[in-house]
C-alpha cells in the first residue's frame, strides 16, 4: 500500500478540517481530492521513482506537495529554506531532482539554480486540469522509497536517509497506538516539516482524522500561547529548547490555563529533568510524554509513559510497539543490567539506508538492525537511560549538527592552524556550540574573534555559528598523535 493511501484510509471522505490555521483551512476530503489530482499530474508528466524537492515553510502548500509526490510513486526530498545556498546546491546535485515545489517567497533563493519549479499558483492550475475521479497506483511495492530526509552526520555534508512507504506506515501505526490518538486530537506544529519529528505529526493526525495548526513564529511566545487556545489544541510537540524557552523566557505561559491541552510530547534530544519537573508543577493535569528516536528510524524508537515519569525521570523509556531495542557491547554481546552498551534497534521503521552511501549504510545497518551510536544503560525494569553519545553529533535546539562542517569553515580563515568544535551544556538549547581555535599568531584576540564569527556568518546558517569561541596555543593530541576531542 502507498503510504498516502494508508494515511487517508479512514479520513478521505471526512468533512472535518485537517488544517486549522486561519488563512489555510481545508478539510480531509478536499485535501484528498487535490492530492489525487496533483499526484495524477506528477505521475503522467514524470512517471515514478523520481526525486522531487519541496522548498517551503510549514503550510498547506507543503502538505499538498508532500502528499502528492509520495502518492504519485515519486520520492519527496524536503529542503530547509533557511539553509545556506551551498547546502541546497549540494542536495540538488546529489539527488538530481526533476522538479522542485517552491513557495513564491523563496524563489529568489533558487534563481541561480537550474530547476524545474512549481509554485502555489502553478500547483493549483495543475490540479484544475486533472479530471481523475480516483487515482491509485496498482501493484505498488511497499518497500519503494517514499522520501529522503537529509540530516547532519559525521561528514561535512548531511546524509540522505531513505525512508520507504513501509517505514512511514509502521512508525505511524506505532505512535498512534502508544499515544492513543483519535480524530478529536488537534496538534499545534512548531517543528519544521523537513525534520522527521515534524512529519510524524502530519502523518499521525492525518491517519486518525484529526487536525493540525501551524505556528511558524515560535520565538514570539505570545503567538504560541494564543494559537494553543484559539485552535483548542489537545496536543503540543517540541524539542528541549521549545520547553525551556516557554518555561524560562515567558512568565505568561506558566500562568495561562489551557483547558483543551491534554498532552505534550518531547523528543529531539534530552530535556533536563528540572524542566520536566517544572512543567508538571505548573500543569499537573497535562500528560508529558518523553520520547526518543532518530531520522534513521523514521522518527520514533522509544517512549516513557507519563505515569512512569516520577519513578523513571531521566529515562528515555522503552521500545515503542513494533520495535525491538537491545543494548550491545563492543563485542556484540548483550549488556547486563547497569552495564553500558550501544542502543541497537530493529523493526519495520528502520530506514532502507543512506542515499548514495553504501559504506555508511553498512556501518549503521548490520543484519537489519540500526546501530544508533547512543550509549545507554538499562535498569531492572527494562527502562533505558542514555549515558553518552557515541557519534560526535551536536544537538542544538533539536537540530543535529556536524562538528566537521563548522570546523571546515573556520579552518578556511587565514591564520587558523586548527579548530575543534564541541557541544557544551546549555539551559535553553540543550547544547551550544563551542569552538576552540589554534592560531598561527594572535595579535588582537577580540578583533580576531569578531573576524572569525563574521567569516562563519557567510558560510553557516545561524544555528551553526559558535556561541563560544576560545583560543589555545597548541593542538591537543594523544600518544598516537590523534587530536583529543570532546564527544
């Protein structure tokens, strides 16, 4: 079954609103008809199995394009419209996309790139030209790639995670089951759709016949508070920084009553226990779901039920339905209770592999199992607790960042001998980026610091610019001559 047919299987005739946002409201039924027609257009014009980009913020346009690409049997590649041109160019070249859906407001970013573009108006025109009453691909292979999500890894450029229709269906089923979602659920989405966590909210609420509302201005906390109340949201999902900002940067959030809000979910990195306790203190009747996952697992791997929070605070929980989690030591043997091991996952939600990177795929997927790179212990009740991150990935506000990408930018700066990027604890972002730079000579520290940061701004998106920059006299190495670096 095509994943989009699965998502709409119970709601394609529903007159209930799916998108609640004031200027973009649309019912499940009308959305389905539009998706059918646009998918038919894409399949007739381009066939199937082709890579197609989306260059858009969270919107009705994104939802329409995303579902239509996947239903047409093609492969969706969502892009971050705020990413640097260099990164966008890399993904375009890597995927050889035949088409790009772009909001008109972002077209200027794509002017220098040779792309076949479809804007909002052109998508609607294509829909109007189609007269299909039902569009279903026959003989569809559930193992076919549905989307490629590019995520930062241990290389300078991001890796493309290939997710199949089976992956999307399996993870959606699991999340709906443990959260107990129904058609009465409404979620406020502040997470971008180029991020697997954001897409999981789209999938689950579409499948149960629920509703979504967009908030693309999270830093204006008042709009989040107003939207939660205005759209009578039953759910809210965020990464650690979202909760930390709401709790510590806003007095009004903690003083506001949210009569419709039943639950919140948190993933995208570990949220310090003190913030969870603070949330529960102010909102004791709202369920707080701690979750754990990776893009390579479609979105979700584990969850901690709200009723277990007081007892298991700090845990990432247990495996979600349909997933098996193991803790394996370096020798491949299972870790015993209290012993550190790597979290290894298996299930129908595990990715097909990395796009055009068989070597990295072989290192990550072994015997059908995902080696997450996260080290943890397990208690006597089977709950997992992360102790360290095996990979050098930094998570800033839920976004996975490769240190190597930043290091390579900084070492381009004249007079830099070496640069080490590491993540250090931050109350708001979870981790902040620290750059330790070794210079050939240091005349004016403040001036050099300003020049390096200005250099970073030219080549890096704002979230990747170091918040802390220090200078060292020499590169720190171990006995083997390898650089000593915090992980």
